[in-house]
């Protein structure tokens, strides 16, 4: 089954002791995070410099950037707050560039921009850099270091309308792009990417329509192959994660959340092709997409994911010991026992709020595809991990317009909501009170004949108003 065997191993793992007084890197001006809540899927890379650390990154409370780390000498240390609240609008992505000797972190910033935070052993952290302006990203990014040719950092992400976009950086050119690699409607999740040094290929995986698993592969000699369907519709309930496992059969190991929050694995080797999927953890294990890296110093494959209650979990594998027991790296945030509830008739919601979304100008308006200019007003109620859309309203729509509210995630309603304008007022009001769960991605689409479609992207968050933005009309 590639680098990871079919049957989990039973060998016990060496104890990892956290030593809070020791830092992985000589960072200056950073502090330990006061809260340990994981608010997004994590990202992880193996940093080959210095202490040879596994660096785990994730969105913390309020959109902060938080880091946890592990080294063979210290065990787990952290978490550490690296950027303040409001910095992140998605899960981060990270790679170690051996040619540049740098750790490079990419993430979606406010409004769908692409940001980078880079670190080197000699210079530490550079200031955050804006790579692409607001409106560019419709998902978290993915990144890998491509060791062939120009030795590039290749950053991949979902663009407006579900297209697959690529930005790249090389020492000679700096940042170049973005380039559209697959058209609108191709992606239903953030992508995942790895560089397979044995096969000399860059391999990109993503959730396609209906929860299928897709692959787009590239080689220096052949360029891009046509997209390949690896698993059929209904297989994925999250974005995938992938790494190249250099031990054993030299496999590409693809991980994702299955139905009900289970942990699933698909694998590919040059000898077997694709094999799987295999269930590794049962339902209710994952509250986010997973992240994975291969630690060449420790000769281990290390998988991280958000567990129940905002915890950070790890599942590790070695060739000699197989799978280790799941480890809680960061415990769930403690919550006080709730007081007795008041009578149902007077019980207020935990919190509520409203969002107003105004569309940006269309990129290429024409006589036959005018812009709708539809403002969307949303009213929310939320409590803990649950969020309710109390009301959606928009006005001045064309008579043949259609408003559709769809969702992707573990807590989505069974069916999408659709509505058409009132014949006289030309308004649409949806007040069916659908319930969502933290981590769900909601998409509002307004279409009408002769008009460019308008889309809003919404990310449901734990204990606060959902993050919402309008995408550029296409």
C-alpha cells in the first residue's frame, strides 16, 4: 500500500516530551499563544535546517496565525502566536525550500488575497508579503517545492467559480502568475500538492464535483497530464492532503475526511498504481481536512488534523512500527459548565449578527452579460460550533433570476436552497433557518439570463459570525 501498510502497527511510540523553555528556531519577538483553539485545518512541513523540526501551522482564535513544533530533542513545543487576529481568512499552507533554505508559508488574507510569511535560519521571519490582491482566492492555498528545472515554489488555489489557479516563485523570476490550469467548476475544495522525487513529478489532488477525488500531474518531460478521476463522487468530505513517502514503495499518500468525519487514505506507487481507499480512523475523528508530511530525519509519516473541540491531533507511522496511537498535541479548549437554561420562550440566542455583501465590478462586462449589482443581506445566529442562517434577502433582481444556497462540509443541510424573485417586488427572501457547522463552506449564487453570475463565498466559524465575501462576477 505504498509507504504505509494495510494493517496499523501496534508498536508503541517513543514519548514526546514538550519542553516549553526551548524554541525550535531562534525567533525574536514571538510569544506563546494564550489560547490553544485550532480554528482551521492545519498545515505541516519538515524543516531540514537546524533542529530538523516538524512545523505545524494553523489558524488560531480570531484569524491569528499559530505554530506548534516538534523536534527529536524537545518533543512538542508551543503553541506560538506568529501573526495577530484578523490575519488569516483560511487554513495556511507551508513548504520547505531546500534550494533557498527557507520555510515559506502561504495563506488567504482578508478579502481573498494571497499572503506569504517566509523564514530563513539567518534572517528569521520576513514581514508578511501580499502576492495577489483581494478577490484572487476562493479557497485555502497549497504549496510545494518543485526540485526540477527552475526550483520553484508552486502555489495552487481555487479561483473564482471553482477554477484551478497557480502562482509560482523562482530565485530568478520572483513571483509569476497567476495561471489558470483548469476552468470554472473544476474544484470543490482547496487543492493539495506534493513533489514526487522518485517519479520526478508534481502531483496535485483536489475534491471534484460531488465529492470525487481528482488528480492533475506534471512532469518536466511531458508537462500536464489530463485530469484523472481517482475516486468517484461521494468519496470526499474535505479537501485532501498528500505527501511523498520516501520509504518502502515510494508512495504518494493521499488523506482526506470521509463521511461522518472518518479518516481515509488512498495511495499510489509506481508498481501498483492507485490502491484504496482505506479507513484509518472512525467517524467523528476529524473536524477539518488533514495535513501530512514525511519526516526524512525521523523516517516517519506524520498526519495532523483538527479533532473535536478545536483540539490538534496527530497520527504517525514508521516503517518499523506502523501506525501509532492517535496523540492529542493540543487539548480542546476548556469550557465552563453551562448554567440551567431559562424558559424556552425567553431564551435568547448565544449571539447574532448581520452581513451585507456588495458585488465588486465585473472583470469583463458586455452587452450580453451585464452585471446584476445585487446586494445580499444575511442575518445569522450562532452558538458554539453551530450557526443558523436566519434570513437571506436581496432585491431588484431580474424576473427570471434564481438564487441558490449550497454548502460543502460535515454539517451541511441535505439539500441546497433555491428561490426566485417575487413577481411584483422582484425581491428574494429566504428564511428557512438552515443550520451549519463550523468549517462548512457556503456558496450563494445568483444567476439570470443575460447577466454575469454573482457569487458569495462564506466560511462558517466557531463561536462567531461567518466570514463572507463577494467573488468577482464571471
